[in-house]
């Protein structure tokens, strides 16, 4: 299948290239970058040396293909929808432009009025564990946000089973790659290294996705904070929810096993001892796994659920390839079987 990537010079574009170059059913046809047009992709992604001789091209030179991955900034895709979407029968957009079903949410969370509200409900939301059937049938998929992915996967079984109150408090810790490849004062090494810096105590954009996807039984109050930490890759989300009934830890494990026992990319962390008894982003770098664990507060009905992912893989490019596999009828795990490194 001939596949092209729009916006291939960023970190997510590089991960798409890395994964798709290892996909046995894919030929990468073109990769775009306006600023790097004509240059080898390995000039930007040196880890791909001797893996490809592709050069970046301009968006205007893009040809029709069998599947198209779009890795452009938020707000850059929707205005071009009439031009980009016809380029392929299968399109996976990794921006936020089609994640939210309610057009009224875009001015609130992204600061623009959506130019194509009629298209929002035609995109499947790209978390396969929740929307596998819709993704298989979809022509267009909207890739989920990285923090949203970790949080939604952590909490969906509880909200779907109506086991918790309709409010949640979330603390998400980010690695620096979540900020993208464009430098800024906050990403300058002396300013970014060794930090635990509050990034968005309130108002984080992924709040809208989380509220949308957890509303199985009505509106959910989502209280989300985000903190930058001294990692390159990785997200750890710590979620505080409150049980409606006095469930035991065994009862809760049964809920998670029923929801995720057959999922190829969800790993339930249930060790009682050791350094890795809770989800840890370090061992997930480069993988498409989401590790989930929890601890029941013995003094209240508070349940603390933790989830860890690589923000560039399960939080972006890997999950997009997982969706592509479903859309194309390939094995869901194709090109995504890297298990991670330890130590």
C-alpha cells in the first residue's frame, strides 16, 4: 500500500517514518516538509540512516496515495480539508482539528472557529481500544491527543461501568518531546533540564477530549493539570476518582481485566513489590504500549489510577499506525511489536 506523510520533519513525522519503514505492507511514497524540501529525510531523522533514501517534497507536489498521515500543527488541517482529504481513501489526521465532535468547543479550547463543522462526526476518534469497530469502517480518523490517550485509557473502564462519581482530578507529567521540535525559551536546555515545571495547572486542551470520551453516563467534570518533567519521551498520568460503592481491589482488577484482557497494547501492572510496581514511562520509550495500574485508598473511596505511555508512539504515531492497520485490514500489531528497553 502506497502511503504518504504530510509534515514529516517533526518528531511525530519521524516516528511515523520509523514505524512505517518497518511495515511489511507499506511503501512510503512521499514525505512533505516545506522548510526541508529537497533534503534527505535522514538529515532531520538521523536514526533512519541506511533505512531510506527518501527526500522531503513540498505539499504542492503531493500525489494521490492509498493512505495519508497528516502531522501538521493544530489549526492547519481543517482549513485545507477540501484539498487534503481527497488525496487518499484513508486519512489519519494527527492534529486536533477533528478530535472534538462539538464545533462549539473549538473556540474555547483551540481559539478558532471550525471551518468545517459538518465533517466532525465523519471522523472516527483514534483510540482503538474504545472505537475499534468505527475505525475499521472509517475513511477518516482523528488521532487522539497524547495526554488524552493515557487518561482515557486509564479511566474508561470505570466510567463505562458507572463505578465512579462524575468528576476526576488528573495530574499529567510530560517529557519535552511533547512540546514539538520547534525551539522556544521554555525548551532551551538550561531552562528545560532538571525541571518539574507546572505547564498548565488549568485549561489544558486535552480536557475537552477526556470529557468527551468519558461521558458514557452523562457529563464528567474533568480537572486536569499538566507538569513538564526532565524526560525526553513519556507521559505519566495520575488520576483521582471516587468510587460510588466500597469496591475491593480485587473487584476493580476484574473490571480492568474484562475491559483490557484481550487488548494487544494494554498492559495491566499489578506487581506488589519492586521498582516497577506502578506504570513507568522509562520502559515504554519507543513502544506502543499503555501500562495501567491503580491503588485503592484504604481510608476513603478514592481510587488512584496511573497510566504511562510514550507520547510520540502510543500518544501519536504508533496509535496512528494501529488505526491504519485496522482501516486496511492488516494485523493490528503490524510494525508495532517493539517491547521497550530495560534498563
